C-alpha cells in the first residue's frame, strides 16, 4: 500500500531587491536613506504582522572616510527608530567595500507591539584589514499601521572625504506562520 504526502507549495520569502544604487551620502550630517530603488516591497500593510515574523536584510556598497571620522546607522520602520549602531569611528578608507546584515523579529503585535533588531556592519580599511560593529535593540512598533523599512546613515561631520553608497540591499522573510504579507 502506498501513501501519498501532500507537500505545500514553497513560499518565496524574497520581499525586496535593490536594482539601482542608493544615494551617495557625503558632506552632510543630515541622516539620509541609503536604499535605492528596486523590485518588491519594503512596506508591510497594517495588521499583517504575526508574533514571531522574522526578516533578514543584507546590504553592501562602498565607503570612504577620513581617519576617525564616524558614522551612525539608523534602522527605521515608518519613521520609528528600531535600532542604531551608535557612533562608529572609521579608520582611513578610500573606496572600500562594506557589508551590513540586519535581523528583525516581532515579539508582540498591536499598537504597542515590539520588535527586536540585531545587526552588524563591517568594512575594509585601506590597510587591508576590516573592522566592524554589532548592535541590537528592542523597540515599540505599531503593527496596526503600515510599516516601511528604511536604513539611514548619519556622518558625525560634514566632510567631502566621507561618503557611503549602498549598491545592494535584499530583504527576505525568514520565518512566518502563513503570510508573506
């Protein structure tokens, strides 16, 4: 006697892929989004999150910085700060590669829901070695309103020597009970 097993269709957890470079953030202290245009969605509609929904973002690009000039990474959703890296002093870097990974998990949902965010940022120094910083935070998020993810960079000084651009940003849903959005 044979038994058949019904296999559910595989979900595609890919939500967004950047297809054009983001803006070059240089010579400013104004927090500026580094995300370029792409395909897919960066916004989750209202009331679509479930407890445990988890996401992974991977970004990369090129950075230049004068010695000990610093930047701060700010992760936002619908204007709410989910996490910041704190001030990251950079060693001398000229057109060097950088990469960042960020994970988000919904701990609770509703008007006063909460999300835990963990991330890391690494970059190459001109000396050939790399440096980085990890960061994490738990913050309140209103899941009853649309939530649009954003990643901003803020330099500690306005200098033409400091610049960063994001060439790649991919967002995936890594865990969820039934819905992708």
